[in-house]
């Protein structure tokens, strides 16, 4: 999708999401805070972005980790990938988790996550008999079963 995502500035120092390079898939979300926030090891804090957005129907926003923040400070979204439904109009808040064993801080305006806008399918789910599912080579093999060949 190319086009425009409408955003509302909910806090004075809020910033629009921005792309770090020409072909970046995710737009950086920035911490909209007044002073540094320190996250203790294995602590999760809610980091406001100061914005609300209008994601078009048929799309979702995915809040993903920034690789630099995760690898340098151990900070990444607690839920791994946050999902923003197209009917949500509240403030975007990043549940940031410190995965490291040392305290890490977030500064005002720091890029804390990235927002990807992606199409979604919403098929109807129905129960069927087990023999109505199509067969595959993998079958019912669970976790790690694809690496056995």
C-alpha cells in the first residue's frame, strides 16, 4: 500500500513515524516522554508515542522491534509483535521489555519500535472432520519437524 495514514498528535512533543531509508519496510515510532526512562533487567514499561493513527480497513499495523535497539540495549516489544487493528483509534503505546541482564534507558524522542502496515485476510473459520484437511508431507509433525530431512 502506498498512500497516506492519518495521524493525530495527542501530546505536544509527539513525532510522526518516519522511514529510516528509501526501502525501509517499517516506520520508526518514537518515545513521547518528558525525561529518560530506565528499564531494569527483565522489566516491561509502557512507552507512549503520543500519536493515534487511522489504519485503513483491510490492513493492520504491526509494531515490531528495531534491530539496533534490540541488539545494542536488549530492548524490544514485550509481545514480540503488537497488532494494531484498523478500528483502533487510541494512542500507540509500545510495551517495551528489557531482555538483558543490565538496566537500559529510553530517551525522549528515541526510536523504540517500528510500525509496518500490512494487508490482512479475515476468513471465516469452520469446523470439519480431520480427514477433510488436505494431506501434506509434514502431516502432524510438530515443533522442529521440518528440520529432520
